[in-house]
């Protein structure tokens, strides 16, 4: 025991010293207006490593505590190693098993539920997974990013606690079902509530391998989540039964036979669909995607807009032809434009002149806009209040992250407001229900982007060339949400984004790969235009082509094929996720009924 404490002290001290060194480096780079790269990852890993070293002995009083902690850490590493863009995707199918083993040990050692012990082990697993996979969000906002990683780990821990409680009260078979349903209930809930961060939905793990999940056109990502969860619990259950026998019957390899079949068959089905699916249709249009490459932290919002517009037009002219049907500019390409006075903007007039010189062309661009309201005018609840120093004159602004379409065929300007907002950056979760915070954040000047205006219905930009969906950044990670554009008639998906906030990390790559899933689910071509990150074309099988490099100013051009057919997933959305909610409710009601009757499963 004494030697163990000495080892913990040495490891914890080393981790803490490294964290202090990296933290000082982060502070120096911040003062020099330089980006952090991967330093935030090493900072928080060392901080958490020191916490585990100093306090890990308090996770449980069980004699196997070091093995339990090691299993918890291993699960986090395996889940991170199996998630996109890692090539070792197969690790997702065993990633939960060490944590399930730890839960099984705790359950057998305690006659009652051990929710606090299970919470600590599961939280450790999911925090490590979050840190290793989405650490890059802290390059955008250091404190908010770490808070997001921590909260997401807490949220992930809740369905695992429900699995543990179900096992203690209803037995292993019911718990196995609960392991599937509770987790997918969490995932579908995470898609819909205000603190929404569905990035680590299990089905997203294969986004970089579209040939393996062509059946997402029927199931969406919840088919992938069910696949991963089912094989994990199947293998774990088989192993625990095998290990519990005093004289095991059969070989250990037999435990893996049926799960291996369940792993291989969906892949074979997907490959059959992939190689037989024809991505072409009768209607092809030429599209130009522009990547202007303005670094968002220190460049984009300080360079004059006239200078930025010059780069946009120079890049566009290098790629546009007489056949070009669409030119796509990224999210918030231009800012400070009054949404109800678009035609009065000199920038809009310049873009109008460009489309006038190309009669067949539609120009779609992202804008940062606002609507100004005077004192006494009816206005939305989310407006910002700007007052002079004496508070005698005030302006009220409703800010939007918007997209518009311009062409020479009509004077009307279709206008769409981004409606899936990034929590904390573009919206304050539940701010409409908490008057204190609304007054504190908005009425005291607010922080731009904390409560942007949205719209209830998806918009599709139509013209003689076709009908396209303007997806703005974060919106492209929501599968069921994107189907609403298709139901409105979208024949292709145009994603405009600014992925430079995360530096050259896996963040912009993961965001890119998620667009491949939207292509498969709806069988639509996707065109991406990023301020920086990756701009590219994605066909309706999810294949990415003509990808740009990070930190590159360029315009790319190619044909895409428009499609007006709808898939099963487009029609029914996240059906598997909704069924999981019903199963979860049934399990909870059954546990409650058993409790009222005084029944309890004996383990």
C-alpha cells in the first residue's frame, strides 16, 4: 500500500508539473495572438491524470479498485480509438466492455445498488472519451469548451447508471435491453434539447467510412448506435457467463462467433449497396465552392470587408464558367448587414452586379445580419439592447446567422436564418425561461451570438437551376433535422461553415465527415464551402472528392447531380431512437411497479 501511494504521488506530481508548464505556454500564446494547436489536449489530460493519481484510490473501497479504475480508463481510450477519423473503427464494438466488466464486479460485491461508485467509474470513461475526441472545441472557447466536455461526460453517465439500476432490480436480461434503450434515449434527447451536443452519437463513428454504412438511408445514425451497443453487450454478457463458470463449457472463442457474424453481415450488405448504387441522375449542374481562408480568431473580423470581398471575387473568377449554376460562399462571409434593408447594402449591390454578368448563376452566401427595432416597436424576446452612456437612447437588434440567394432572374432575395444554434456561442440554453439571466446577458449589452434569431420552418432556395438546402454549419450534424429540407423539396445539400475556430485539428475533419452521413441518409449530393477547413463535393454515396487543404484560399468546381427521390430515412427519420424511448419508459415503469410490489431481482 505504501509503495502504491508513492507511485501515485510521483505520477500525480509529474502530470501536475506538465499541466502547469503547458498552461503557461497557452497563456503566452494567447497574449501573442497565436493559436494553441493540440496543447489544450495535453493540458487537460495532465490535469485529469493528476486528479486520478491523487484521488483515484477514493473511487471505491473494493480491493480491486486499481483494476476497476484501469478498466474505466481503458474503455475511454478504446471508444476514442474507434471514433472518427480513426481507422480502428472496430474498437467501438468492444469499447464498453471494460466498463461493463467494472460494473459487473461492483454489482456482485454489493447487495444494493452502488450508483455513486458506478457514476465515478463511468464519468471517468466518458470524460476521457470526450477529451480525446473533442478536445478541439477548447480552441474556440477554453472554459466553455472544458465545461462542454465535462457536462457531456455527466450526461453520458446517466444512461449507464440506469443500466446498473435495472440490472440490480430486474436482472441481466432486462439490463441488456436497457443498455440499448437508455443510451439511445439519451442520444435522441441530446439531439432535441437546448444543451444539444450530439457530436459523439455512436452512429457517427463510421462517418469517415461511408462504404460501411450505406444502410443509413434506412436507419440513420441510430442504426449504427444499435449496432455498436448490441455487439458490446452481446460479447460482454457472453464473457461474464463464461468467466462465472467454475468449469467453463466450450471454448472462449465460441463467445465471439455470433457477435462476429453480427459485425460482418451489415458491412457486407453495405458494400453490396455501395457498389451497386448509381450516383448519377438526369439533372447535372455545375457548382463552384469558394474557400476564402480568413483565420477567424485574429484576421476575419479585423480585415476590412471591402478587402475580403476582393478576395472572394478574385477566387470566384478563377473557377466560374458559362455553365456554372451555383457559386457558394461560406458562413458569415460578410457582416453588419441589415436584414430588412438588404438591397440598400453596397455589398449586396456588388454581388448583384456579378450575378447580372452571369445570367444562369445563383450566388449563395452566408451573412451576419440584424434587424433594428425602435423604442416601442414590437420585437422578439431575444433582441440585444444597445444604449448610450446616459441610457436615454436605446436600440434593439435581432441578430441572425443567415444565408441568402442572389440571381439575375428575380429581385426577391430568399433569406434563411440558422435555426440549430451552438449552445453558449449562439444561444443561451433556456434563457427564455430564466428572466434573471436574460436581463444579465442581453439587456446589459449581451455578447454577440448568445441569442440569435431563428425560424420555425426549413427554407429551400429555388431557381430555374434547381432547389437546394442552405445548411449553416452546426445544422449539418442533425440527421432528422436535415430531412425537413428534403421534405421541402431540396435536391441537394449546400453546407456553409467556418471551421477555422478549432485550428487545424480533428474538429474540422469530423465536421466534414458528418456531411457524408447526411448524403447517405437522404441520397443527396453535398457541397461544402468553408471559410477555412475543408471545402469539397460529396456524392450521394457519401464519397468526398476535390477536398481543399486546411489554410488554403481556393475555389473548386465540379458537377453535382440533383435528386428528387426520398429515402426511408427521409420519410421516417430517427425511428429507432423513438422506439428506444418507448422501451425505456416500459423498463422504468416495470421497475417502479416491482418496487411498489416489493419485488426485487436477486443477483
